[in-house]
């Protein structure tokens, strides 16, 4: 089986460090494109990122990943987009966004590493962790504190969002500490994507 070519769109200091770390740790070949927020805002409802080296504008990136956020994987084979034929006869290019999906694809490239666990129960728990970290701790917690303008307008309302979001963060860390007590790994007895995902919040 031919190993596909992978391009990872990532930002320094962001959650996109997770797929970057996994790809690097397991020596999976990839090209990283460093992205940065545009000067006109910090994200808003949709991400506003461009290539840090000026090679890609925000508008061009939105053509690749309509949400505008990172991380995002583009998977190609011999320089051509890997495409899946759709029931209607069209094609879907392999652009993978959203952390759980990105990690799922990367894990599939090294199946012998069991990065989502070794059993069905472990896989379910790994997905539970990844979805919770992405949907609750990151999206409701840190996004609320660092990107309150995504949720509300007005300084007073933003201040309230920040307070509530910090409460979410505190509760999440308490739950993480409880779940990891006495454990070397988050799921099972080996390294999984969850351990890499947790690192980003504790680094």
C-alpha cells in the first residue's frame, strides 16, 4: 500500500500541535504549513488564518478548509488529491478537519501502534476522551476565555463568557486529574492519541 502524502496546516501554540506531535513521533512523512491569525481579528465565528510565510491568503485557505480553522490535513497520492467517488457521481477531495477526524486518519496510517487502543472498549473510551477534550475543554473552555468574541458582542457580555468558560476549564482539569489518578496512560496500558491530546493542555 502506498503511503499518501500529507500536508498539515497548523499554528504555533494551538491544538494543532497534537497531530504535529503524533506525525513526528511516529516518523510519518508530512509537510507542515505554519498558519497565523490575520491582522483583522482573532477568529470570529470562522477562523481567519493565513500562511505565516505569505504563500496562502485567508481566502485561499478557506477554499481548502471552509471552516478556516486548524488543524487541517490534505491527503494526496503522487501529488494528486485522493478522491472518493460519491453516490451522485461527484468527488470528495480528502481534506480532513476537526481534531477527532484528523487523529483518526493519522492513527490509521500506523495501525500497528494501536493509537486508539487495542480493544473495542478502549477505542470507545479513546473517542470519548478526544471528543470531550475537543468539544468541551477546547471549544467551550479555552475558546471562551481566549476567543470570547466568537460567542457574544459587547465587553460586558464577553467578560461573563470568560468567567463561565474559566469555570468549564477548572471543572475539566479536575475531571482529568480524577480520571488519570494512578494511571500511566489515559486509555489501556499503552500510548494513544489521548495522551498526545492531553499534553497540549498541560505543556
